[in-house]
């Protein structure tokens, strides 16, 4: 996952946790606007989430933040 996507994902996770608490879940779609303006980046996130890590559609934001922060 490219560094810009990592930074964006961590920021989104931090924001969601701050607003809704440690149990908040999210999908990789949370890292993007409702408009598909960068399909290549969206597919990169989807591949990391679905193919590489076989994650469920919704996962805890703290789990995703931890995975991304650790370089997984």
C-alpha cells in the first residue's frame, strides 16, 4: 500500500475512533469520497483489504489502524 494511502487510512481511522469510540467499525470505502475519482487507488485499498488480508467487509478501526501502522 502506497504511503499516501496509508497516511489517509490512519487519519480516517483516528477520526472515526475519536468520534465514535474504540469499537467503531469501517470498510475500506471510508478512505474515499463517495465519488470514484481514483479507481486505481480504490483497487489498491480493496486488494490490500480483501485479497491480501481476507478481512470482513467491516472491521474495527483500531484493528485496521494497527495493521497499517505496523506495515502489514
